[in-house]
């Protein structure tokens, strides 16, 4: 790890003050908005994980575009800051993440900011550029945009006060780096910047840690509060934006490790058991979706496409299953059928296609008991009853008529 550079005097005093108070960096209070600008910790976290995944240096900007993160300043600025802070290292033109990077991500926001200010001050290779940035911090500390020193003041007062000169155009251009670190906004020190540069004021009490959650097949976690957990999840999932990871079938197809490891990490962030549907999706289990209702199948996709353009039709549909099939609940079916009939749509409810059941012409009665053992021939049975002079029950069958049970008495001829 590189040796510690000469630090700005106000920084160490800020550290002593921060240890006495419970403070929080603005990153912890950041809420996802449609804006493309993110705090420094989000950008550094994305940069480190892109390097970890083996993305080439010339293609790292694509990762920021994919996650819709605005790089202000350019990527070269952030690479220089991370190299100076000891988060990444370069060997033979290839970037790699240092072992100190994960420890830095787990530090408090105050310690992270101090390290970034030191890195910003000492990142230039040119000595004069480093001195210029150090002097700029000194100007911001003594608020160089105040009114000029009163010429009638005593020489002692003039020597005790810093030379008050307004910021030059070059100074204003250099403020872009401090603005990216959250210290300056519209050429003015922010509350966070006044705390670290001037040692003035105090920072707000941090909000409680927000738990992770699953919403619409996305695992969402605040980056500054769960960096250690997301550091492991980034090995297995690619975010669509900082702290938002898709749990779709396509996103999980790139995961080649044991899925139970990913389930354990997600449950650790949720602090509860993962939903059964999401768990089955990660484990790639076969699933069946059961939907109650009536399925309507149109004769052609064009007919359904024409009806879909009508708002009165769409309010009856629960789900479009395909280009020809829709799902309608039983409660809405009756009104929908009437509307379709009024518009000249023929409803085929499979009534005409049902075949009439054929009436059986033989053995309509209950099955007779069958004898146990060897069957007796009919003639032998008739001869026996003839000798006994008893009646015999038989079934009389005629073509085209059901069998009739009759009782006959065999007589000797």
C-alpha cells in the first residue's frame, strides 16, 4: 500500500471530532432517483467490481453506461483517485483490485472521505499540480471569496490574516473533483465539506440501517450500508443499477456456482427467509402456474389485436396469455360475452361439438354375479333343471332390443 502523503491540517482535527459524535456521510441517506448522478462511494464501488470481473480498462465505461451512472468527472479521474488511495493497482497496463479495497469499503464514511481528500490532493504526478490542489484546499478553508482585507487595518492584522484573493478560473475548474467527492456544490462548500475542510459544524445523526428487500424480481440493497454483503453478491449477479440486482431467469443463467450460496447471501440481507417463488427460480426448479378463470381463444391474432385497442375490452381481461388467448375471470365473463355478441363475435362454447352419448343396447342392468370355479355348460344346466322340474332364470336377447330377464321351466319332450 502506498505511503501516506502529507495531509491537510484540518483533516486530522475532523477525525478527532468525528469520533466524539455520531455522524453520517450523505451517501447513507441517498435514495435512488431517476437522476444519473451518484455519490462517490457508488462510483468507486462500481469501478472496483468492474475491475474484479475482468472488464478491460477500455471497456469499463460501458459498465457505467449499462447501469446509467453519469461519470463526472471522467473515468480517468476516478482511476487516479482509486490508485492513489490504494484501492486499485496497475501492473503491465492491467488494473486489479487491491486487498485494501474491501477494508476501505467497510470503513466509516468519515474515514472514507478523509482518504479520498488525501488521494485527490496527491493524485497528480506533477509536483506543482499537487501544490496547487493543496493551496486550493487552504483557500477554501479561509473562504477566499470574502471581501478584501481592509487597507486601514494594522500591519499586524494583515500578517495574521491570509492573503485574501478571489478564486481564479483555474481554481473553479479544479473544484469539479471536490464536487464529485461531495465537498463542493455550485462553487460553495457543502455541509459535508465545511466539516472536513474548515472543521465547522456537525453532521446529522445517521439513519438506521435499511434492510434489503425483494421487489418485482429484484434484490434491492443500499450500497453504503451493505457494501460487505454486496461485495459477495457482485461475484454472482450483475446489477442493473447500483444496489439493484435482477433475479430473473436470464440473469441467473450466468451464475455457475452453488445456488444455495446465493440464497444464503440474499437471506442474510433480508434477515428472513427468501420467498418460495424466488427460491425456486434460483434453484431452477420446474414450476406450474395455476390461474382460475375462463380462457378465450380467438380464431386469429389480428382479431385479438383489434379488440386490444379498445379500452372497453381491456378492462374485462385479466391476462393476455398469447397472441390468440386471453384469461377472463368468471365474474366478468358474462358481461364480456354480451359485449362480444353485440359486436358480432360468434362464441363457440364447444356445445355443438359434443357428441351425443350412445345408449347401450345390451347389459344395461347391474352386473350379475359370476360363478366361482369351473363353469357348467348350458345344456348340462338345462338337463339338470329338467330333471328337478324347477324354473330357470335366463336373459332373452333379440337384435336391436335390450336383454330381458325371463323365467322358464324346462319340460321333458
